[in-house]
């Protein structure tokens, strides 16, 4: 935008005054959050990964690999807890 000489300073001060009264929220750096749970990196051998993917394909809702891993871990923990409860009796 080209303004006549002298009005450039007026435009600058007028707009800076507006901006200084507005609440400025600083922009967050980095990639936006994708989920609420912390990320956990996991290295799996190719054979285990392919077994997980085969299991996921057999499910009705065809979960992603991440979801399949979560479900298998939860299932294993539930079985272990059930086994411990029966041993305690």
C-alpha cells in the first residue's frame, strides 16, 4: 500500500495503537497436538508387526496398526489380571 508522505506515519501509529489494545495470543510453536495421550515409540520385529497387521485385518472394524496394538495390550493385561485373580482364590 502506497500512502502519501506524512500519512504513512499517521497510518503506522493509528494501526499500532489498535494493535496494542488488542489481546495478542502468541502462536504456539511446533506441530499441533494430535491426541491427549503421550506418544510411546516401539520397535517391533517384522514378524511381530505382520502378525499384528494380520490380526487387525481379521477384526470387523479393521483397526489401524496403532489401535490394534492398543487392543492387544489391553487384552493381554485383562487376561493376566483375570489369571492372577483366579490364583489368589
